[in-house]
C-alpha cells in the first residue's frame, strides 16, 4: 500500500511539473545588439552617455517596438584606419553584434587623408562585417570645401560606392540637417548638442529599422 501511495505521489508530482513547464513564461530572447563603429560623433563627445547617438538611437528603436541594445563603439579622434584596426575584436564581443552601423570618415576628411586610403580602410571594415554574416549600415561624411573640388568629389564618392559594393544600407551624411547649425551644435561648432543628436537619430531611424529587419531575417531559422 505504501508503495502504491508513493507511486501515486510521484506521478502526481511529474504531472504538476509538466503543467508548470507548459505554463512557465518563455524566457525573453536576447535583444538584437547593434554595434556603432564610429568616432566622436558616435562616442558623444561633450555629452552625457545617455545623450550620445547610440543611446538615443537605442531609445528611438525601442520606442518603435524593436528589442535592441545599441553598443557605443565610438572613439573620439578615430579615423577609418583606427576602425579597421579594431573591427575584428569589436565584432567578437562580448556581446557579439547582430548588425553594424559604420560611422567613420569625419577625421579622415578633417585631416585631408587621401580618399583612396579612406576607401581601402572602409572596404576592409565593411568586408569584415559582411564576412561575419552581418548586415551593415554605412553613414557617409562630407569633406571640407577648402580642400578643393577634386578632393571633395573623390572623398564623398567613397561611401555610396562601398555601400553598393556590399549591398549595405546607406545614409549619405550622418550630420544631415545638423552641420553648420549653431542651434544644434556645441560651442566648437563641430559636435552636435542634445538637439543635434536628436536630429541625427530622426534622420537615420528609418534606415536603422531596415537594418533591424535585415538582421532579424538573417537570424530567423
């Protein structure tokens, strides 16, 4: 009799555990991590961390219903050569990104670096991103006009050409609507203030949503 009671209790426990397993909420999936590989415009120079471009972009995407975490891999003063040097370990994580926004080139332009060098560095960066099987969004940059028309033309042609080569999403100018507007920049006239960052995010947000969609499609079974 005791053995029968024990067996009944055992089977009852098994059934209860099975029911609990069915009813237990499914653990939330990991958010999509988006790496922003950039310079001071991404790092948020002169701003609190919560006001930097990656943090504000994350908030904007979450407000649109996207479960994302945006990684701030901006380094003030960085050139495309610096980005090339750190892209592989940036992709390795942790956390490992599921998509990448490349926002480099402003310091190349300010220093008058040869467009061919900028192109080679960005080519290596985006190539590494695609080799890792990740979608990319390339944010372009304008060149200072004082370097002459030839330099401006060659430099600015780098970005759309690479976006087309790698089928990357392309946002022509990360400072669109912000550059040269004193109301949207800090005292140095170069780095955006909080309002400027908000404008940057608003401009790139539609493409960032497309980036999320591409990343989710790649991750789907």
